[in-house]
C-alpha cells in the first residue's frame, strides 16, 4: 500500500448509515426533523430559564448550559450528514474531520461533566438544604461550568492531536456518518499503539471521574432520603432528582450500549446505526424529559406558548 503523509490527505469519505439511494431522502427527512426538534427544544429550555426570575437558581443554570452543550453536540455531526445527503456526496475535508473530532469530544465530555456537576447540586440541595444557598453561590456555579469546559477542551485537543499524528493509506473510507476516532485508527497505516494507550488513558479519566462523582452523589442522596420518616417527604426529595437521573441513565445507557454493540459486532455499519442513539436521540429527548418531569419549566413553557399565540 502506498503511504501518504498527513498533509497529503485532502479528504475522507463518510459512507453514512446506508448506501441505498432509495433510503437517502428518508434519512434526510428523518435526521433534519430530529435536528430541528433538538435545537428548538433546547432553545426553549434556555429561553424559559432566562425569561423567568424564579428559575435563576443553580439547578437551572446548569441545565441551560447542558442544553447549549446538547445543541453543540448534535450540530457537530448532523448538519454535515444532511449536506452530504442533499448533495449526494460523501466527502469531508481533512481539516473538517479534525474539527469534527475536536468538537465531538468537547461537547460530549462537557455533557458528561455537567451531569456530574448537576448531581453534586442535587446532593447539596437534599443533604444540606439549610446551607444550599451558602454553598451553591453564583461564583462557585460559574467556576464549576468553567472548569468543566476547560477539562472538555483539553480532552478534545488530546483526541485531535492523536488523530493528527496518524499516517493514512490511500483507502480513506469511513463506515460512519461522522469522523469516528476508532474508525480513523482502523484506517491508519502507521502504528497506533501509543495513540490507543493515550486515548484509553484520557478516556478512562474523563469518563471515570464524572461517573464516579454521579454514583457517589446519588449514594449520599439515597442515604439521606432513606432517613426521612414520611413517605411524602421521601417522594418530594426524590422527585427533584427524577429528571436528572433519567437523563443520566439515557446518556450513559446509550453510550454503554453503543460500546457493547461495537465490541460484540464486527459490522462497522451496525455500530454507526447504534451510535445514532447517543449522538442524536439523547440530545433530542433531554428537553422533553426536563419539560415533562419538571413542573416549573412546564409552567413557564406553557406561559411562553400561550403568550405567543
């Protein structure tokens, strides 16, 4: 095989979810609808939180940032897929691929860290209700979001750097609808053992820390709730975590499902289809979970809709 230098690779070919020409219009309509619903739903959450003074508390501040991250996460992959479907093209430039890798891990890691921060917020609210306003000051909330962003930025740049060090062969077909790092590693002709070790180490840290933080927070929350004597008090305390817990299960459940599917199945195309769950479906469902399970946001959204009509 002829090796090309990094700078010699001008573009990759994204094979997408299916090469059947008859399915392309259906895929375009489906993903365009899901993208618009995701962006509109998350923008409505942000609008509801910013327009009502009663929602300007730490929990909703973190939620608005999570909605922004979800918009960024889905915008990283779906618009390029829609452009390619409409133009009957499969190409993505080398620079565009690196940009996708960078923003994919930036917003994906930010989602994970913000969910951990929101778990900590619920821990303080339930376990230390009298000190909640003292602990969760606006300065601390802003700092937590800022630290989460910079950790995510570091994670994304490490992934981008590892991909940029690869040397590719003449075969640059990616059996996916976006530049998936494992698929890029499979295409590389150079030795990827060091890159794999670095990616595994960084991924373990950036994934293990948020998950362990969430598990610890809910362990303390459940322990605190069990000490409440009345069943009504227990329900009220746990209901404040319902939306967050649902989003956590959806985010990590779909991610774990895709990982298990990719390890069990040898088909790259099946892995691409499975990855739609956490790259597209999860950001789309988050606004519905928070608006349907949260009375405050539901009432504000109804007010906005009735005012506009």
